[in-house]
């Protein structure tokens, strides 16, 4: 029995020594192979120019060898991460990648923390595939990542669709549970789903501090940008257009799927948005808080549906579209409301402002040409707006305020709302025991 224990102990020790030896051998062989490749091709990353050495990593820059190119770019990013190289760029060229190639659940080109990947004006194209779910770039569970200066083209026009799926999950860039991320100066087009998708991972860690700027996002099937869950996102100075193929078909969709998903501290500003398969350029729905939509040029509508609170829409130019705030009956029956909404200084051409079941609403200094303002909401400030009818036909009214039938009393403060053109009545106020006009603006608890 004693000898048996000794033998087992010896076998265990020898096994450990062998495993360690194999590890050392493999590591040593990796170093030898790296040295051979450096001697043949040069350094993996040129430290003077920060350029990835395509030959070293087996990367093709002529739209060929998608698998090896995808693997090679990923190896270059890993090499940079291991060696604390924080800025790398591609040789300028044309790169075909496999967006459905998965590594540890992450697809396409996979970014690591503390890396700036500069496409250097290159085009990165998705190889034609039949995957219902893919991502050209994955930024997941990392921080301090910049992705800049390139062209990304999906396979929308050549994709192998089937009847078993909508194929709406083919993304250009997927951001999950990531922090301090900059997406800048990219052209993103032809995705079977969204240009950019932002959410959290299965461990419910939110994405935070995301900036998307100076991008041209177009010809995607489902969305330009989708945010499912995030805290602190700035979307600015982008052009988002020609989104069509499968609903919702919006430029920007802020929409949580689950109760634990939360969207807050969002700023959407100075963007140009046009040509959508649906009637909404911007959709704000469900668990959305503290969102500021301002100084955009929009050729369609903004809809806020069953959102939470502190939604501000200001200084926008809107053509052939509406600003709609709507609280569904199902949402209201759960005791929920859109609260503390501000619509301020928007110029709307051939469109309306419609607010339905909003709790605490401020509508001020908006200018509407060929449209009207209709409000069925609680505790409302309506002041300094202008409605102009330039059409040949006469319209019934410029402003209409109707009471809600499920609140005891709510107050309306109105002042200096004007209209011109062919309008029968400046305002229609359906006043009763519920709706109370007041000259005391402090009764309206807008923050």
C-alpha cells in the first residue's frame, strides 16, 4: 500500500514536470517562430508609425482571404494588448472579414481594452454569409477603446436570407458592457441589422460613456443606431439616412427590451437624419431617462412612447414630421407615465406636436408651419409658441387642449401662443372640472 502511494506521488510529480516542460517548449517555440517571422517580415507593429505589419500576421488587403484576414487582425490586436501598445492602425487597403466568425462568444474583429484601432481610411467589408446574427466589430467587456477613420460595408445586398429569421441582427459595431468608448469618422453601411448596437451583457453590467460622432451611417436594414441599455451616450454630428428593410427602420432607437435594462443620460445633437422605411427618425421607448435631443435636422418624426422621465426635445429643425409623446393605456394602467417632458424652440415644417398622457409637460417657443399643437396631458405649460398655416385650405385650430379623465385636477398655464394664416380658431380649450387654467406657473412642477 505504501509503495502504491509512492508510485502515485512519483507519477503526479513527473506529470507536472512534463506539463511544465511542454509549456516551456511551446512558449520557447512561439518565441523562435516569432523571431523567424520578424527576420523575414519585420516587426509585428511598426513602433514609429504604429502600423500593423500585414505580412507578419497573414492579413490580405485586397478583399481576399477573409478567414485569415479576420484572424490576423485579431492577432495583431492581441499582440498590441500584450505589449501595451495603445495605438495601432491598418495599412491602407481593402479588407474582407468574416463577421460571423466567433471567438469566446465574440464575433468579427474583437477589440481589447486600452486600444485605439485606426482604420487609416481603409475599407472593411463583410464576407457574404447566411448568419442571422453577426458583428463586424465587437467591443465587449472592455474599456478605453477608440475605433476611428474607416469604411465598413456589410453584406445587405448579397446576404443569404431565409424564411426562418428576419436576419435583423447583423451589426456593424456591437458594444456590450463597455466603458469609455469612442466611435468616430466612420462610414457604416449595408448591415442586415444596425450600424451600431449598444447594450449590456448577461451579467447586467451597463455600457457607460459612449461617444459616436462624425459618422455616416446608411443603407442598413433595421436601424442606424440602437441603444438597448447604457448610461451616458453622446451621439453627435453624424449623418444617418436611407435605413430600410425591416422594422423599426429608424435613425436612432432608444428602446429597452427587459425591465433590468436602463437607458439614461443620452444626448443626441447636431445630427442630420433623412430617408427612412418607417415614419420615425428617432424612437424613444420604455426605460429611458434624462435624454436631451437638440439641434438636429430631421426629415421625419420623433416619437417618445411609454418612456420614463426628463425627456427634452429642443432647437431641432423637423421637416414633414411630428414630435409625438404618447403614453399607452397599458402603460398608464400599470401606474406609469412619461414625466417631466420639455419641448422647446423647435422649428417644425409640415408637422405637428402631439402630447398624449404626459405628466408634467412644457411646450414653449416652438414654431410650426402647416401644423398644430394638440395636448391631452397633465400639468402643462404652453407659452410663446407660433403656428402658421401657409396652405390654401383653412385649418380648424392652432392649439387644442383636452382634459384627461383619470386625474382629479391638473393645471394648464398658457401665455402668448400665436397663430397666423387660414386658421378658424387660435385655440380650443375643452375645460371642465378636471382641467383648470391657471395664471400661476409655479403650479406646474416641471424641473
